[in-house]
């Protein structure tokens, strides 16, 4: 039984509907709140959380629900109410399904996954008081040690949800690593991949035959000293799990990757988000479909609203996710930074292509010139890599990106062609890129 269940409804669940859903366990269970009421919890009689429910989100971006959930799902504006069940209690998954099923029944919506939905009362039959998590632990965390917070996810696509973003912040603030454990077939969204980049955080695959291994490097792992660490041989080398390199086939799908930094004066007239909007328009033909600080991306695109949020958080940085609408897959992460010399936007944009489709190479140099002239471009690196058109990250070996061009902005724009994106010249292209970076310092 799944541990994450989502109710998708045409109307916002009000308090009475939420309470009706929370009676899925009968009158003997209690209700509590976290995060100033943003999270509602169904609790056992001793207070242990069984199901945590995030505040409903209105998803207004076309295509966003199917991007994250796949299959036949409602694509109009829809209220997304996510329930996460404790993995420590056998009945918790059924409770989450009954909660979501009751919301969908009352409001005329649907449940993901569909087989989890019910309206049954789920009584507790076992002891739920063993090994409770410390008070204040993020609701998404399943195991907490002195060094590591562990999240167990069994959904096909692990996205950078508000649950996960909160767990990442909480783990970092407490000096812990965050390890996400999934089955072999799971994938990461691009924002989740960016958020988990680099140690001490880790994506852990639990394989029924090959045990644990790292979903991004393939290194065989084991549980030691309160966290997942690589297994090493006598030479200190970490072996790679066989499934990580098995069955690799070139489907012809590719991803165009842009990494750019822009800088703006920190004045009252500053409008953020225009650089990434220009990239979307030039490479996909339309502006972004929406933006948010987590997934699902629920708010229609607006540079005014992006700017207002970043201003309200300054001088702290702001990390945004920007997505396309239906059609050409494109997704970007934008980090807004206040620096001593101005306001900078670090953007990573990926655009997906089928086999046989050619990226619009003729638009790259004019795009770079426009970014430099109008949006304060400092640097732009363009790469091509073999990868899924839907821009998700599978737990298997993938070819690294190959540099195609590098642009230095400023007063005198310098656009350098590095290659054609084929793997044959990858080493030379990267060496040429490093030489350009050294010369620019």
C-alpha cells in the first residue's frame, strides 16, 4: 500500500470536509497541527502522528498534474491535498487512502493512486507507541538518527514537494544529511535532483536482489553509523551496483541544458525573472507556464509576483522552480541572490527533445546577445546530453552533458563555440571551456 496519497478536487476542501476525512480512523483518534496550522495530523491515542496532511494547493498550471503523477488525471485548475502516512504503523497507509477517498467523495474529485482510495473506517489493531520520532521532526521523515534524516518514498516520481523542501531545510539546520529511499523504478524530478546534489544528501535505491545503492552514482551502499555509506573493497573502491549500468539503450531522446548567471542593480525598478522568461520564449516559443517554490508548480507565470516574493525574502536567497505548459517539456530552477554588487539570478534550464528532433541551434547566439544586452548576462554555458525528454532522472547511468557553447557577457559579449554536443569531443570541449573560464578570471 502506498504511503503518499493525493486527493484532487475541483473545490477547496474546507474545514468541515477535512475533519470528515480525518475521521477515517474512527472517533478514537485525535487531530493535531504543525507549522502554524499548515499541516494537520491524524494521531493515535498516545499522540503519535499517523497521517500528516499538507494544506490544499490550487494547481492552476496546465499539464502540471500529469507531469508529476502521469496517467489520466484532471488538468483543469484543481485542488491538490496530499496526505503522507507514517511507515511505522501498518494501518497508516489505509488511513491516508480513506482520508483522500472521503475528500474526493464529498467534493466530486479523484484520488492518486486510484487503488488507494476508500471510505472505510480503519481501526488500529497493533501497538503504535514504539520508537516515536522526536517532537518537531519534519512530517516527511521516517527515520531520524544523530547524523541522518531518512525519507521512504514509493511514488514513481519523487518531486521537490513542500514536504521534501521542509525536510531538506530541517536536516541542514540540524547538521544532518537527508537520505531518500525509493524502489528501483523511481525517478527524480529535475528540481529534486538539484536539491539533492552533492553529499551529504543522497538518493538511495532499495533493490529486492542487489540491496542498497546510490541512485545517482550507482555506488553500493550499506547502513553504518546511522546513515547510508558506500561499501568499499580492500583498495578503498566503491563497487557499482549491476542494475545501475544494466539495460542502457540510446533512445535518441536529448536534453538541451542552459546554465546562466545574470546580475542587476539593486534598485526599486528591478524586475526579476525576465532572463528565464526570455529563454523560454526563444527556445519553446511561449513564456513559462508557471512558477513556485516547490512542486507541484501551482501559480501562473508572473515576473511581478516573482519579484515581490524575492524582495520579501531579501537578503536571504530564494529558490524557484519554473515550468512550461503542455507541449515542449522545459523546466528551470532559479536562485535569486543578494550580493555586495547587486542582485544575481543563477538559472539552470533544461529543454527536452525526442529522437529525430533537433534543438534550435540557430537561436542560441541571438539569445545570448539578447540576454547580455537586456538582462545583465554574466555567463551562459550551453550543453547537450542524452537523457529523457520528460526531463526526469532515472536511477541508472546516464551520459554526462557535452558543452556546445560558452558566452561571456559584460560590455563586450564574447560567444565561443565549443562543439556540436556529440560525445566524441566531450573531453576537448570541457578542456576548452575550463580554459575560457581561467582566462576570464
